[in-house]
C-alpha cells in the first residue's frame, strides 16, 4: 500500500509528513464531536448512553441503568 506522492520518509512535495495530515483530520473530527455535543441535545444523549455502556461493560455495573 504505497502512495507515489510521498517519499520514503513520508514527506510530500511541500515537506508535510503524512502523519500531520492524519493529526489534522483527527483534530477536525474532535472539534466536530465537541460542537455537536453542545449543539444537539439528541447527540448529547447518544454520547452519554455510549459512556454508560462503556462504564457498565464490566461486571461492576452498580445500578447505572
């Protein structure tokens, strides 16, 4: 799986490493999730339900539901 636009060190023609593009994409995704969390109440409930499932995924549920 190679890309001819990057050299052997992972740099493109402008000198940007491929990992910088990946970090930029994750940063945009992170800010989008935060914006949606505070903007949309249904999305906030969805995220809270995900945290409840993750918290209760072991044997020590302690009445979360």
